C-alpha cells in the first residue's frame, strides 16, 4: 500500500469552490492510477474522477463532469480535485485512492481496483 494524506475539505455555500489535495508519502510508479471517490451517509461509495499518473488520461463520473477537474503534480507526489459550482448533493466524505499495478481486471471506476486509500476529508455544501 501507498500512504495517502487528503486535505482541503470544509464548509462552503452552494455555488462556491473548494480544492482537495492528496499527497502520497512514497513516490508513485509511472504506471500508477489515482482516483477520487466520495461517500454520503447511507449511500454507496461513488466514483468521482481518475487520472493516469504519467498524464494524459482523465475520466469523470456523470454527476460531476463539467464542474470538477482532476490534476496531478508528479514532482510533489500530489493529486488535486478542483470542485466548482458546488451543489448540496456534493456533500460527502471524499477519499483519495491509488492503484500501483492496475492490470485491467477491474474497471478504474470501481473501488475494487484500488489497493491504497486515504482517511477521507469532509466536504459540506450549505444553502
């Protein structure tokens, strides 16, 4: 497993913005895939966004496409999630995840594909 530390969560009004950060304590392999998931009370863990550590490929869940942007800074071993136009339904605990040796057995949209997880950071959107 890779140790991951999330930060940047908090309370924001609807329509506002937040940027989440996920720092990997260890250096990541160039083949690694990083992702953000979220989980609201009583709901299953939901795919939010993913990015190839080497760059190029990004993908988003339908609920956040056009509002959220995932990016990475390899030199800082950090992945970011820029969240704009936040809605009440975006309220959840957001988790960073890493797959160091993804072999295509599981979809990168599935939490099963990831072996490393952060503790999560709370995002609360108010009216």
